[in-house]
């Protein structure tokens, strides 16, 4: 058995036996790993407070035959703002739901790791946390090889796609013009504005996201397009948006809802 160090973010946890806990940790150097924190559920455990959901920490582990074991954990960020706000907590859970099916065990994706971390900070700090979810969905698709064709028709390759009557096709991997949309009956209608914003988000510096001003209607349309495309490519039905809609139904100020079709 050998010791190794890495930084990572705790995505999920499961109780094991009487006092142990299995953690799913997304790490910079080793991708997604399953590891065990022994005795962590005992009140006197030094690791007890540092092995919670979304804790970003430096870990020391030793590799085992089936599960690696955490020997040290030094937290960098606990994301208290997220854990203290129900909507932000739900959006952060949604980011995890997006990430889990895409990342592989023991396969490092440093760029995606830092985009996920940056997106958690957006959710924590922005007044409107769902902008962090929009940003992360765009970057996740881009870095995972699912980036759609957004600047020309995915069928005829025409760049003269006009201002209206555009369609987003999961099957053909991008937008379709008016003349080609019949090729995919399940393609959804989109407008040039949300496609242009999607393209901009795929290249924007994350530090500038707080300056981005999107109308509620634009956010709603962009969310619908992103979630449709993600679900088609990853072949996974998203669950968290329904909970987010439930939360928003109780809000005094009516905000546009998450839509996953």
C-alpha cells in the first residue's frame, strides 16, 4: 500500500458499519475516487467535521485493494454560504448531479475539476445561484466532448442561419436551420439570443460572470436548451430541477423555473 496526496471535493457519502463512512471525492489528480474515512462517525474523530458534503480539502490517503483510506484531511473551503441557503444548496446538488455521470473513476480532468470548483463559488457568491448552474452546464458539455455545433447548421453547415426559427438537435449535435430541422422531429425550437449567449459562456472568463446580465426570460430559455441537450447526450433524466421548481413555488417573488424536458 502507498500513500498519496491530492485535493478534492466531497460529492457524496454513505455510512459503513457502525462508525465508518464511504466518501465519493472528486479530485484534481485522480478523478472520482471512492474512499473510506474510518471511525469518522464517532464524536471524538478528528475528521468528523471535515468529511461533509461539498468540503473542498487536501487529502492524504493510502491505496487499498478495493477502497482507499483517508488518513488526513485539511479543509480549504466548507462552502458555508451554500449550506446555509436552501436554494443554493439545491443548486449545488444539481451541479453534483450533472457531474457524476460524466466523470470516470481514477481518470483526472484537471480543467473540469477547476471549473466545478469555480462554479461552486459562483453558486455560493452570486445573488442568483442558477447562473452558476448555467455556466457549469456549458463548461461541462464543452470539456466532456459534448459541445454542440452552435455557429452553423449541424446538417447543411450553412452559417446563414437567420435570426429566428432555429432548432437544437441532440441527435445531430447542434443547431439546425429552418430548412433542416425536419431531420430531427425531437429537436427543440430556440432563438439566436440564447445560442449566442451559450457560445459566449463557452469562452468567457469565469471572473466576468458576475458582470453578466441576462433577463429572466433569457435564463429560462437557455436553461431549457442546456438541460435538453445534456439529457440527450448523457442519457440521464435529471431529478434536481423538479425539487428546485418546488422551492420556487413557495417564493414570494415568482422567478422563472428550471425546466428539464
